[in-house]
C-alpha cells in the first residue's frame, strides 16, 4: 500500500497565515492614488490606536511629575518647585550697579545746561567766569604752573553716597584719598596704551614690565623713520 499523499490547499479560507496587506499598485501611479493610499493608512493607524489597551497606548493617562532627581512627586509639589525657580532672589538695590558715576555726571551736565540758559549767548574777554576759567587752566610746560597748582584745593574723591547699602552688599570702597596716594605726592603718571589713569590708591611706584614704555618708544621711532624716509624721497623735487 502506498502512503497517503498530501492534499494541495486550493481554498483561500483554509489559509492560516496572517492577513496580507493590499498589494501596492505598480507602474504609473497618479496623485489621486497616492492620496487615497495615505488616507487609508491613516485610518488604519487611528483604528489600531483606539483598539489598543489604554495601559499600552497611554490614552487618558495622567501626567507623571518628577523632580530634578527623577523621583515622582505630586502636581502641587511640582508647581511649588516651579514657582521657586521663577522667583528672583531679593537683591540689595545700590546705585553703584546702575552706573552711579555716569548718573552723577549726567546730573551735573544737566545742571550746567540749566545754568547756561540764563547766560548771554556771546562771551567776551570781560566775562568773569571765562576769565577765571582761563586763569585756573594748567598748561603743560608753563613755568608758572607750580604756583598755579597751589591755588587748587587738595583733590578729594567724589562722595558716591549710599555707603550703608554698599556695606550691606559687600561693596566697600574707601572714599578718602590715602596718604600714600600719587595724588598727594604729585607723581607723574606713566603712559599706557589704553589711556587709563591710575586710581587714587596707587602709591606712584611703576611695577609694570615696561611693555607700554617700550611700545611708545617703538611707535616714536617708527614715526621718525617714516618722516625721514618721506623727506628723503622728496628732497630732489
């Protein structure tokens, strides 16, 4: 007796394999066909999402709040922490942080402009204020400059005010000129490439490495060489 032969499956209903996707069209495809296929896929995805279990899809799930360490917290604790981060720390208001020197300068300039409004437009030689200004002006190289300097009062730092608030904030700057200051000793200020004058607490000792002095010397030598080269080039003209 021969063994039983296999039966060929001809009925598609007996096929136990998962359902196959609709075969895509090949060849020349129009834009309408593409839009229909995209809409069909979207509807399938939406239907699949609504058929999923809420624990898997996360539908209607409540948000989970965590702190900066990753631990779960309640909504109230999360809102409190956010409120604390948005609140700015209370700062001590001092005018120094707002540019007090510029503010004082602007106020002085405004007062000067207000005073100038009542004065005549033209100033002559007989104007007492102009005469006083010219007398007190110190010109470099003037042999009488030392005598004029004696008429000027001792330099005093401008009182910035708000010393109590400065001390509370930790910003403490002595307002008086110390005895060792270069302002009291009439020391010549060394030049620097930034044009910045030293503060009142400098004792007049130049502790630099001489870079600025050498820089100005090189610049002067270069200018002298350029001038000599120019004069030599035009000497035969």
